[in-house]
C-alpha cells in the first residue's frame, strides 16, 4: 500500500519506550511502509530478533545501528539502555549521550533509501526535532502515554491549579470529562519535580521537552479510541493530528514474540509458564512493577508478606537493583521462599510479562501503572490492583480505578523519584497488600462486575486492531497523511 513512504523511528532507549516503539514499527511495516528503527548495538542485540523475524516474513523493516558514546558521558561501558544504569542519578548523562546520535544520524540521512518521509521520535529526544527540520520532513512524536494523561497534562499546564495547593491537599483535575481528584504529591515531575539537585536539573529539561513537543506535526498514541473516547475528544480540541493506534502489545501474536518482547532470550518455556499451566483458571495474581522500579528492601518485604498472607497463588517479579542481594538474602533467610513454595513463584530480573498476562490462569495484575503495563493489563482482560510509583502513573491509576472501573487502588499516596528511592518510607504495608488482593479476587457482585468490565475492554482492544477496527483504520489514515505530505513536498 505504501512502499514509497519511509518512517525513521528514533526511540528513547528505555524498556517502557523502546518496547512499544518496536511493536509500532512492526505494525507500520505490516502496512508495507518502509520502517527504519535507529538503535545502538546492544539494543539491537536485545530487541532485534523480533524485528529480523518480521523482515524475514517479507515486511520492509530495517535496523540502523549507531554507536552509543556511553563512557564519554560518564556512563559505564556498554550502558545503552536506561535499565542498565547503575543509578538513575545518571539519567541526565544518558540523555546527553543520546543527543550525540544526532550528528552520525544526519551524516547518514541522505543515504537512506527511499529518503525518509517522516521522523517518529520519542518526544523526550528533542534533538530529533532539529533533524526533521533540517531535512524538511514531519516530526511526529510518541511518548507512550494515555489520552487521559495527555489531556490532564495539557490542562494543568494551562490552569496551573497545582501551583495554588499544598502537597497533600486534594484538588479537582481541571477540564476532564469526569470529576477526578488528586494531590500535588501524586503528579508527574513536570508539576511536582522533587527537591534534590538532580530534580532541579531535570526540571529545565522537562520544560524544554514540553516547549519542543508543541511544535510536533502529530502524536501517535498507544491506546484505542473506545477505551478513552471522551478524553480523546477533549484532547482533540487542543491538539491536531492525534492517532490512537494501539494497543501495540497485541501485535505479538505468537508465544515466541510475546516471550521475546524486551529481551533476546528465548523464554517461552519459562518456569513460570509451566507452573501457570498447573494452576486453576483465573486464580493467580501477577505482580510486576515495571522495568525501572526498584523497591527498597523494607517495602519489598511488606509486599511479599502481604502476598503470602493473602493465600492466593502469585508470581512476583523482583528487581532490586543495587539492593538485590539484600532482598534475595531475606527471601532465603526469612524462610519466605520455603513457606510459599508451590504457591508463589519469584522471578528475579526480566519477566515475559505479555506471555504471562495472556495465560488463562492469571486472575489479576498488581501493576505500578506504567502506561504499557496498564494497557497490557487491559488486553489481558483481568482486573488490576494499582500501585503507582513515579512519572504519570497516578493518572493511569485514576483511569483504571475511577473511569474504567476495572481496578482497585492499593492506596499509595505520593510519587517516588527515580534515584531517590532510599527514603526508607514504606508506603504500603503488608495488611493493605493482603486486603487488596482479597478484594480483587473476591467472587461477590463487586468483584464480578470488575471482571466483566475487564473482559469488555479486552474484547474492545482486540477489535480495535482487527480489520475494520478503529486503531487499524487510524494507522492507515496516519500513513496516508504522511504519503500525501510527501507527495505534495509539504514543509520542504
Ligand atoms: N516488562 C517486561 N518484563 C519485566 C518488566 C517489564 O516485559 O520484567 C515490560 C512490560 O511488559 C512493559 C514495559 O516492560 O511493556 C514496561 O513499561 P511500563 O510503561 O509499564 O513501565 P516502566 O518500565 O516504563 O516503568
């Protein structure tokens, strides 16, 4: 359909940004448009196998590898992804190193065939806007957030209501179709930057990102219209060219693609999957707080003991970062591992999340509400327990709990700041974890209603990406828009 149109995709190399971009690249290439994804060698090794399979099946998808100047920017050798950072205090260094990809990319740009028609970039990589400008092609952004978040962010930027409230005073989020209250302490960093020196430094970067994104030609969103229609309609009043083309994770049809999402290991036979095969349908609670959250040992212990107390079978994904050893020692020495043997599975490190979530034995998902995990939970058709950690995750919690009605909040009160987790504060106690698990797994009317809602949204998600579905249509419209743009030589 669109073989003369070529999308140059530039992801932020961080799992929550790169994984959906890879899925998106596959979806676009399946419409016969050429796609080149710009990544570094280690990311190519980690994410490339899936793309090679798409290429082998006849779709025009390519990887352009650029060397990442990690050590020149104070990062350890081989650190090419945000989840490789030894501490999130180095995030700014990572962004500086990423910006150095501009020059080699510009050098190679005119050799790319056909000439790229459009840049699809992570919005955080503001330098890509300069590349698009230089080569006179549209700059389309992807930031991996929901329509709810887009609208709430826009309205807060305009109204500045958060500047007139105390950190823990509930206030109404302005201009939303539903009455949603939050506190400033739950808002993302743009509105609630934290007090450390690093936080202050990042604040100016956030301002620059916001100012640049306003000039984007359009926005691609990993959501579908039926999920957040009223939020999308309102957002369309303030922003043109919004294409909801998700859920991207549904582009992974077979077990191998699901298992290799975000990792190069072949883990279709992951021990958690064989264990799940032996569990009752809808009985297991899956607990994973994303790719970046590193729970402090005291908080991890409360979570683990809460799950133990709940009596439900569970899978718990553990990413302790620099405190891993301490946590793993506790798991063994406290006897936790022994006590939950057979009933609980611990995954140390990377979990094949989409594969696990699609297993019929999964009955609920305890999530940190990163947008990818949230929409993956929607696609799984299971109710969610929401425990936001950082960034815009409290917005996603509100969407799931208050708008969709398919989740229950664990009760977190404020965001964490990546790199500043060592506050020693335990936000959620074991009793609260246990209570929320019992509530979500309950077979009473409230529990059944939540389950029905979750199944309803899953069916809608599946329909959205099928032929005739809203996201499939929006993707066609997006590609056609860029084709037209290219034909007319607009912007050149
Ligand atoms: N993910 C995964 N296994 C893990 C942790 C995360 O597959 O052990 C995937 C998850 O499915 C999602 C992404 O990594 O696609 C995380 O993105 P999200 O927006 O949920 O949260 P973030 O990691 O950015 O906080």
